[in-house]
């Protein structure tokens, strides 16, 4: 069952949803983090979020910030702190551009 926002997005632009759920070959840095050679962008984001939650990397004072450990820094351009709002765009950098 898709969330309401994704349903509207899928109806308005089905190609946008396909880009989220299509499997792609991962670059080596992301492959080491995820532990798979292929994954969707959405699946990758879920793995990153799972890593953040299991290792308690959210800032206790500001839950919108993530304190990156070394493993997370390797895929997030070496940043020590990342805002949750910019997390999807940093992950998207590892995926090939969508053909127009």
C-alpha cells in the first residue's frame, strides 16, 4: 500500500515512481554500505534510515540532524552532520541520472 503522497505522485507522474523503485547497479561505496550490488533508490534510503536508527545517530537535541559515523560519512560526501531534509538528495547523487 503506497502512502497518499506517493499515490498522487504515481498518478501525476508514473515515471517519477518508477525511478524510485527500479533496481540499479550501485557504485562501490554505496554497494559496501548496503551490502547488495543492486537496489532501488527507495530501498537504499530505507537501509540508510535503518542504519541511522539502529546506531542512534539522530541528534538528541535536534531530531532533524543526523550525526554521521564513519560508515555513513563514506556515502554522504564526508559530512559529519546532515539535515534529514537533505538526506534524499545526497543519496540520489549515487544513482544515475534519469533519461529525459
